[in-house]
C-alpha cells in the first residue's frame, strides 16, 4: 500500500496512462503467460532427472542380509493373526500384538488415547496403539526411526491390510539379530487409522500431561507414553495387502496441508525397489490405468506427464494426508508410505518371492536411514513428481503462480493511478468498515459451528456446519443491497480487494502451492475483469461470481466426482447424493481442522469467503450505482419540492400584503 500511496510517483505519467487504458489486456497476457509456463513444465526441457544428494544413504543399496526365513515367519504370523481376528471382528487384538513384540525381544508398551468428538455431545472414543522399541546397541537413545503399520479390523470398509502387521514383525525379528543399528528402531501398530497416529505423535512430542489430559488439542486426549526413544529422524509407513503375490508398490508422499518428504527419501525408496525387482512409483495405481488407457488410445508422453502433474497437485490441494506418514511432516520428520497391492488378475502366475523382495527393500531403507548423520536437508522439500525419475523443483513451478499474482498487483497499481489522477474522494473509513464486516463473517464461519450453544441444536455435524456457513453466505449476498458505500468507495474497495487477494494467493501458494495455483487459475480472470467504474448494458460477472461461491464450488467438485464414480445413477439421485456428500465434506474438513490441524476449512472461511463477498459487492456495482442514482434523483426531487413550497409561501405573503 505504501508503494501505491508514494507521493513521489507521478500519477499523470503518459506511460502509466496508456497502460491504464489497456489494463485488462496486459493483465490477461501476464496471466496466460503463467498458464503457458505451467503447461511447459511437462516437457523434458523444463524438468530434471532425480538423483541422490545425500551420499550417506548408499548403504541400503548393498547386498541385503535378510533371508527367506523372514518371509516364512511373516506367513506364519499372518495365519495366527487371521485366527485371532475371528474373535476381534470390530476391535484390535492388542494383547496378541503386544505378546508377539515381547517374544521378538522388543521393549513393548501400549499407548491409550481418547477422542472427545466435537459434535458428539460429550461422546468419547477410546483407542490403543502398540509399539515396541529396539534400542540402538552402539549409542544412547539420541535418535530414532519409526516403522509403522495401520491395523484395520475385519469390519472396516477399507481394503484389508492385515498382512502389514506380520511383515512388520518379521522385519523386527531380523533387526533384533543385528548389532549395527546406530538409531533406535520403533515398531508401531496404530489403531483407527490416522487418529491413532496423531495421538501417538502428540504424546511423543509433548511429554507428560496433566490428569485432565488437556493440551493444545482439546478434542484429542493423547495420553502419556510409557517410554520413548531418541529424536525421530524419519518414518516409514508400511501397508501390505497380500504376502503371496504383490503386483506393484505405490509410494505415497502427500502429507498434511500438502507437505512432502525430502526428495532424497523418495529417490532412495525408488532405487531400492528397482534394485529388488519390484514395480513401484508415485501413484503407481494411477499409472497402471494410464498405461492401459494409452494402449487403447494414442496419448503422447506430454499428455501423460501433464496428467501426473495435475493429479499430484489435486491430491495436495485438499491438504488431506494420503497415509499415516503425512502426520509426521508437521514435526519436521520425513516420512512416506509404501503400499504393496496384490495382483488382481487371477490368470497371472503368482509370484511368492515378491513379499520377500519387499522385506529386502525395507531392510535397505532401514540401513540407509540408520547411516544418516543428520536430518534430510540437501535435496528439495517442494517439488512436483513428473515420473518416477523426473521432478520439477520449486524454482521452476513457482513462476506460474507469481505471474498470476503479478497481474493482480499491476492492475491494483494502474487502478490506483487512475483513481488518483481523476481526483475522486477516497472514503477510507467506510471501506475499512466494509472489509471488517466481511472478515467477521468469515471468522464466524470458522468458530460458530463449535460453540456450545450451537452444538446443543438437534442437528448432526454435516447439517450444522453447512447451515452455519450457508447462513453467513446469505448475509454476505445481501450486504451489497443493504450497505451503500459513499462516492469513491467502490473504487477504493476494488483496490483493496486486489491487494488483499494478491497477498492471500502468495501466502497460500507458499504454504500449499497446489491450492494457491488452482484458486488463482479459476478466479484470477474474474478479478481482472472486475471494474466497478464501467457501465455496461449487461453484467454477466455477477452470475459468474455467484457460481464461484465457495459452497457452490465445493458442490460442483463433489457433483463431478459423483457423476464419474456412479454413472449408473439417475440425474436426480446424483444431485441428491452430491448434496449429501458436500455437507459431509464440510463437516469432515472442520473436524480435520480441529483434530489434525488441516487448515483448508480455515482458509475457506477466513480468506476465501470474505474475498468472495467483496468480489460479489463489486460485481453488483452496476446495480448499486443505479440505486445511488435513484437516491440522488429523489434528493433532487425533494429539493425541487422544497423550492416550490417556498415559492408558494412567498406568493401567499405577497397576496396578503
């Protein structure tokens, strides 16, 4: 704002005046430049080959020591676990897991935690994690590495991952027999998916708690850990669907709020998997579908690369982790998930050696992580995967977003120059009040659904959250019709929107590039087209702005996903199912915000909704200007009536005299 109000900058500069006349064309050109730059990143000339920056990771690439006996032990333990699961259809066999950890010689503990469900009216859910620690024989407990596996009960609707636990135990048995470990190895089995991992991490890093269990997270009582290892350096989450035949290994890297592990860790896993003869890669399941589609259609490498880029950014933009590994990133712990998928085609010959190869790969990853002298730092933390051996760094993809932001700031400066040269009044106070009211609406959307008096309403989480945000949105829709800014207010509000919107895109893009890029890609053309000064016969911007309301955008995204996932349903059923899913998505986003720290819901309410309200007000500028002209005409008529009354009174006085 200081740049725009600098008195040393001439407002009557001929170059500035000429640019102001073509401000839209200039801004659209810069916007398109950013889009073209992003599309060019899929070309080999604009991305790079992967490589290992940290030489200390090389020990895992040597000849593995684990033998087929470990695979036999995993199969034996899986048979025992399957018998145990018959008595635990909806629960976790904690006693059996803990007993096996103790038999393997691990320092075994059970971690208890409690979730106070925000919309449950005091309802609580209890869970337990089982973990074993293998203390480093060569050094004190100063550093540690986590190997985790989620446990899913037979009643779970998700894919069965029961073989993950026996495979983890088989590797723990192998690790116990070696004396070269320089870091503590933690073997963790979590319950209730990411909730158990979140509770364990909070308990590990926040130390002892008071008797009431309250901490920074008032809904999740993480409890206390009976024992800890050293400072966690890295983590590997293992998900295995079958021990008899593995078709491919999917490497999952997206974490909470779009964070990623160090690229060196991803490259390490890729090299070790390839060395053991396993088909692996980022979003390997999606790649298998693309390859099948490519056999039927003629798709170029460029199209496939662009699809992979967009797929990764879409996954990051939600801020939801793709596995339990994603919760480690908030504690500056590099982690990823390897998901071994079983072969679906029954006519293929099974390959029982694939599970043994996976054990060798896990050994190689563990030995490489064990050799680290410091945390991952030499490679990239911000990148986009093009292929298993190609990536894009932040220095290459960030200019695409910066070009969009630059178009917004250029328009802000040229608009301010035009306003200053015209000598129009600038009602700062009225505009500040209007902006504050818009921000307050967004703030209320963030805090109202969790207030005690709202939770007492006879509504479940989804209707309560949706109705609250929808009611505040209606208030924002009505605001332009109720509050009329004084002369010059719309122009100043327009400049404020451009500045706040540009800064918001920068901040969001730095925290989560994918979310900032997609928001800019959709909304920047509308922001450039806005001009409250112009008078047009038709005003389609108001309709477009209405469609870009956050609630409508969420419904549109869910509607498209529902249409592709359930094409057999009728249009009416698809619309109803999409509406129900949209309400659930709003509630889940709020719950993820208060439990895990996912800030997507906070960003939508606190930033996107207020900015939309201001944009809506500017899109209705024609209507508001008409109202203002009607008010001015009515004032003129009142003045004329007053003058006529004065003339009549004077004439009556003259007649009387």
